C-alpha cells in the first residue's frame, strides 16, 4: 500500500477546482488554446462510465477531497484512470496547456451529468500544485463527526451550512460495511436491538443482511438506498425516514440547522424550497474556489500522479 499511498498523495496535490470570477479563471478558458479540452474530458467520462458506473461517484468524491486536500481517505476511490486517460488525450492534442486540476473539475461535473443530474458551467484556468501533505486529511469531515464539527470545517473553507448539506449529500456511490457496521451491533444498550436508535427499525435488518456482524467488512453498500445510481433527492428522503447509512449523514436530520436545509430540498410546506441540482452546481463552484492557483502560481503537470 505504501507505493499506492504515495501516488495518491501526489495525485491530490492538484490545485483545486473551479472558480467563477477569480482572477485568471473563466468559463471557456481553453476555447482558443485547447478548444477540444472539455469535449475530451466529457467523452472520456462517458466511455469509462459505460464500462464501470462506479467511476461517477469516485470522480465526484475525488473532486471534493481535492478541494479539502486529502490522502488516506482517497485509497478506495475509483476514477484515477479516468483522469489519467483524459490527461493523456489532452496532452496529445495540446501539450502543457490544461491542468490536472481543471480536468478533475470538469470530470466531476460530467460525472453528475452521466448519472442524470444537470450540468453547470465550470470556470477553468487553474494550475496544479507542487506540494501535497497527508496531514491535510484532517480537514475532511469524518463519518462519525458531529454536525457542529462538520459545519466548522466547512466554515473554515468559506462554506456555509447550506453548502455542507448540499455537498455531503451521498446521492450516488457506495461505502464499505466496515465504515458503518458499528451502528448495527452493540451501538447502544438503550434499544432492544443494540443498534443506533436513529436508524429506522425496519431498515436495521436490511443493513444487517448486507453487513453481517462477522462478515466481509469490504463489502460495498449503496449510500442512497432509494436510487443508488441516480443523482436526485431521494438521499434527503432517506434522512427523513431514518435511512441514512452513515452516522454523519443521518445527523443532518438531527441537527436543527441542517434539517431545515434538508426540508427545503424536500419541498416541505411552509419553507422556501431549494432545487438540489441547481444548488449543487453553485456549491461546487463555490467549493472549488478554495485555495485556487492561477497565473504563474503552481504548474501544469505532464502527468497527474506526479509533479513535474
């Protein structure tokens, strides 16, 4: 794992993703210097998705991790081959022009589109970073963390509570049994089942069947049991019904501030509604404004898994 870990640490040293009005970035940045860049990324994501749909949530998660800076939590992610494939094609067409950071930002957007979400404009013009620190993984929200701790981490990055609920929504993708199995067995003695009392009682046997107490911890389980391969709002319905798989997800319904945002996505009467697809695109652009490198800062990597 040490070699793979090193590659991952280097890979996510890319400068973070999209910015709207930041100096040096704009929608269509490569329209003259590399006009096929966005179409190459799009076709590459589509091709890989057709053979392996798991690359879509992997790319989306990778983009999130890149903006928050990470290393070990990326070990199980899928999608690195997609970025490498797109990069090699773009380098053949326009050598030394398009950053890995921009490719990742575009691929994240395209991964949402292939799972039937809507598109959004991605400003480009970022450059890649030269430094990657494993210690930066502490910035990422943890799956057992309180909502207050998650909110603080987002606030530290200039993101608000609505951004938190929008961006951590696991509308597509899977997780390993080992990540949440503790919620199913001996979590608490206050319930007859011994499971996390915030889990819907009818959902517990389903999860236990998928993740037996002494079963394979690496087995994958859908994070959105309503529509695991479609980018939609059923994840929020799951939270309302006590069917959030991760503890941190379900806590979004327990905390008053985040619950209000979830309810707005669900269209609860009496609250100003929010359109998830639209707000997701906005929050993605906002998130990718974190620590962006432009102009002469950073570099344009030749390959995405290593600095030049």
